[in-house]
């Protein structure tokens, strides 16, 4: 995974600037403003980043297939149709709002691992006629495209930045990534996740939830149900206004298609910057000073008709910025009361600035433009374009020149900053995604099993690779499957052959029922295990102990595993495997599970990705799953087949292994296995046998010239004392 970015609706490059500071490389970007002939934003972008990989075209005309593959897709998609600053905002059906569908099309065809989107916070309640509908549509799209989603409304000033700029950020992870599986586990502790472990919580820590709404708003587990029901038509993108949804300022949607949403407040104790901190430390050009229409404070405070207020007063800064409590009347409409709160005039220098809008910099009296009293001469003035750039974290004069060296008008520079995001926020997110990608890489290099298992070959596999055959001409058979590490290795590393049978077996009927359940009843298993995980997470320490004892209390039945999977038994098996000491599977002679609980396990670990991958491997490769004695299974072997044999290990101190199934696998069984290996070899069947380092096994295979014995070292993991988990020798024996 390379740190590559595709940037849509790039503006003047806020996303790129923040991400490049955190180590990302933009491979493709697009910016185009259809309403203007002169592409000032695009020209500014080219001046700062160059023209390589930058496309200035209407996004509707772009051939998506020509966009390079990328790890991260970012977009600060146009917000005018969601913004509170626009009185006629039409949401996702508006002229700018419909550009969401272009983002969706790029996601559909390029399938990036991660997505980071930014917009105004009003997206959560858009449109006014059907609050939350537009955000619901976006979530629904991302869900159907195979993504898990987290969102958070962030006010930059809450985390030390010098501007009160509130924006929603949406982080989506492809369901094929390891990271997305963490959101499945989040269902067991949604509050803990959103406040401590989520994508946003680590860099933008929240306080205890004010209005806890741990509500599973929508159950999408039934594919026949859609977030919008019949109110949304995918083909024509027509949306009715009849449905509303309540989304709060944070939340997540996971692979289970469940939504959790919360209201969070910030918890920041670091340094904070104010409007004063970004001011230019010199007298600015006269053009930025205001000498007219200042007005006076506290005029006409009582309720009167606006028409009775002299026009020259209505056009002053003090009046426009002040509170309103007056009667107004539109043509042909009755009188109505108009109330409006005050804005500071001039703006307070020792607080963060208000949110900049695209109308910033206007000299005509208005409510949105910042007006300060210059501390150097106490005159009223506007913020300069450089100061506006600083408020968003851009370098000084970022927007001064275009790629041809021509000066960009100040009106455009203000407009750019009114549309821009706070670069510092993106920089933090860029570092966070970088860490996630790094973790993805490291986890891809390691093999992870869905269950813990005594004798698992996961740790030994790197030393075993040289002992496997170069190719498998016939079938693959594994009579002691255990945790399935070798099965996963075989399926991943050997070329698929539609005629090859893949056969796994184990004497442990509980284990085999588990594998059959994962293969044939995965969705049911997944839903039930999540239910149990949530139930367990809500218990006290004493309650968890009782939960474990109750789970153990069901007697194992070691008969031949039935063909029809038993979901409840599979869930029970998994819970015991994850909560027991070291994942040991041991039963008494009467078949009862007798492994103590690991008291350090506060939660039941479950990785949806690993479970789903196992399901796909078993299903797609049509793996045959049996619960027989090893000798019965090996009767299926034919010439050119390959067999991996990993029996319960033999110990010279104790000549039998009890515990695994309740039955004994003793010295006689090992001797039978050795004779079976000899017969396999005589019949032209290749095998790899792993064994403990013991004299009996060594001596038997030493006497046969057709066998090759290799000694390898591996760390023993089963010991109550970690410092006594020493390196031990094991044997790898092959006949090829």
C-alpha cells in the first residue's frame, strides 16, 4: 500500500497541503468551476503544486478509467446546497449537491481503501423539508459500495486553531481492510469506541457524551431494506421529501450495516490561538480600512418597524452587526416580528475568529465580514487576504499569484478562503490514516487465524515454507486441521485447480462443527457472536466469570459432527476459545471442557475480516470438511496428492495426549501414523509431517531412506509463565 491520493474538487489545494505535510503523495487532482470562464482556483493550484496529474475539466466529462489507482480518495465537495449561508439550499438535488454522485462513481470504479470527505455540518440536517435525508443517502451509497463509515463534526477552534470553523468530516474504510473489522467490534462498546478508539477520537478527543443516544437507528442487515425505503430511486436519483433521520455530530456505520450516532463535545487542553495571533504585524494598505458607514451602538433597541429606521442607519456596520428586535413587512405580506442576535463589532481579537464565508472582505456593511480594530492604530479595518489564509493554515500569499504570475483579485482570494478547509485538521487526519495503512501492511505480512490453538503452525510457517512442494498436482488433504494455518497458506499460495479436492478433517467434533458453521451459516454465526459480545461487554467482572462458567456448563458431545451446522455450538466453541487460558482446548475423560478462564480477557475478541475471509476460502474453494479418524480420511488419498499431517504431539514423558477430544492419542496411535506414512510414500503420495522432537519418531523415519527429516526451532506458547515459554525443537519430515 502506497500513500497515494486522488483529490476531487481540489479548490486551491487545502487537502493536498495538509496531506503532503503528513507524508502523502497526490497522483491525480481535479478542479473546475463551470460558472466562470477564468479558472482562478485551478490556476492557483497549478502555481503551488505544478500541473502534473492535475486536470482542469468538468468532472462530468472526465474518463474515470484514466484516474490512477490510489490508496486514499479525498473531496471537499461543493457545499452551497447544504450551507446555512444559502437560503435556497436544495441539498443533494441542488446544482452543486448532485456532484456527490460524481464522487460515488469514482469510488465505484476505483475502489480505494480509504475515503476522506469534508462538507458543512448542515449536511447532517439537509434538506430542511426532510432533515437528515441527504446524509442518509450518502451513507446508503457508501454502504452499498462496500464501506464502513465514521463521521464527526469538528469545530477547528475547539482544538486550538484560530477560527470557529465547523465542518463535518467523513472517513470511510473499504470493508476489505483490516481497519473496517474494528468497527464490527465497536458494536460491543459503541460509547467506548466513539470516545476513545475511533478514527477521530485519538486526535480530537471528546468529553463525556452530553446526550447519549446509543441508538441503532437503522437495521440494514436485511438486504431487502434500504435506508430510504421506497423514497429513493437509484436509477433516476429521485428522492421524496417524506422521510427524516436524526444524525448527531458523530457516529459510525459498520459492516453489519448498523448505525450508532452520538452527540459529543470537545475535550482539548492544548495551546489555542486567537484572531490576534494571525494579524499582520504592520500597518496594512489603506484599501483595507473602513472609514464610512460605521454608525453607532445601541440605536433603536425597542420594537419598531424597520421602515421607521432611517436608511442611513440601516446601512451602518453597527446596525447590521447589532441585535434586532423589530417589525418587518414584505410586500403583500402581513407584519412579522424579526429577532436577530448581536455579533461583536469590532470582532474580538482575543478569541478565535468567526467562520469565514465566501463573502469575506466586502466593504459594504454586512453581518459575515470580519471587521477588527487594528491594534497598531485603533482604526477599523477588514482582514487582509494573508490573514484569511493564516486562519485556514495556508502559507502567506498562497493565493496571490496564478501559474502565469498574474495577480489574483482580492475578491477571489477571499472567496477561496471562504470555501477552504483548515489545513491543520487534515494534516492530523493524514498522519492518522498513515498509521492505519502502516498497520494494514504489517498485518498483511502476518497470518492471523480466527481461533487460537495449541500447536498452531502460524509461528512456524515461515520456517516451514521451504518444506512444502513446489506444486500440488492432485488433491490436498489435511487430517488434523487444527487452527487452519496451513490450509490458509495452501489456498493462498498454490494455483487454483477446479479439479482439485481440498479435504480437511479433525477428530474434534466441536472444531469441525465450527468450520462447517463458518462455511454454510456464516451470517447467522456472525449475528449471534456479535450479540454475545455485546452481552458480555455489559457485564461486571463477576458477571463475566459467571458467563464463562455457564458457557462451560454445557457438556461436549464428541460424536461424529452432524452434517447440518449447529450455530449455538459454534458460538459457544468460539467464546470458550477466546476466553479460556491461552486458547487451550482440553476436556476431561467424560467429555467436559475443563480449561479455566483467562481473567485478563475483558472482551471477546472477534475480527470480522478474518472470519469472513475464512468463510470465503471454505466456500469458494469448496473445501470438504470431515470429522473422522485420521486413518479413514487418509484412505481417500491417491497418487500425486499432497497431505499435511500435524497430529497431537508425542511426549516421551507422557506417552499419550488426552485432553483434545476426551479420547487418547497415545504411542500406539503415533506408531500407526508412522506406518500409514510409509504406505503413503509407497503409493506415490507426497506428505509433510510435523512432529515434536522425540526419539521414537526420529528413529522410525531415520531407518527409511526415502524420508528427509529437518529440525526447526519454535517458541513454545503454552505455559502459564511467559518467561518460561522457551524455544523448542520440532521435526519436519517429508518424502519428496
